[in-house]
C-alpha cells in the first residue's frame, strides 16, 4: 500500500465514480476472492483516486 499524502483538490464530480466492480473481470477472483481485496493494487489505486475527491453532497 502506498503511504503517499492525498491532496484533496478536486470535487467528487471531477474525480468520477465506479459503475462496475473492477473485481468482475479479475482473473484471480475465483481462487482468492474476497481475501485478495486487501492486497489488490488496482483497488488501492482506485481508492486513492476517489479519496482525493471532496464530496459535494450536503453534510449534517
């Protein structure tokens, strides 16, 4: 896992959202899912990108 600092300079509508799980077409899914989730580089990259977004939804 990359321990880099996340700079939050984009709103969530600029970052985007996921419409289909990246696990759906993963070749390793059948043999290791769900244990593979914590070690998946692709999911780590996606989470890092999404974490950089600032939510535009109303917060109470």
